[in-house]
């Protein structure tokens, strides 16, 4: 947070690494957004990191035009 003075407006987790998911959520500013892509395995988050920062977590499907409805 030192470098961004309060966090970033939008963070991205697009490689499927649990530690990076936590960092993406934690690095979002108050009322910021974290964008999460497809994962091959289950992932866990600490809900209070989302709730207390009023962060929005959005999922994206990078293959939605290739595999519609997936």
C-alpha cells in the first residue's frame, strides 16, 4: 500500500495462484475491484478482506466467445 497510497482501483488475478488471489483482493482500494479469471482448482479467500474494504470481486471468462455458455 505504500506505493499506491491506499490501494489500486482495479486489481487482477489471472494466473490461478492462491497467494496472488489474496494479494489482488488486499491491494484493491476501499470500494475498489478485483477481477478474477478461471481457476483449475478450488481457491479460498478471507471474506473479511472483501467485506471490510467494500471491495467488489468480479469473475471473468476469457474463453466466453470460444466456449459460449461455459
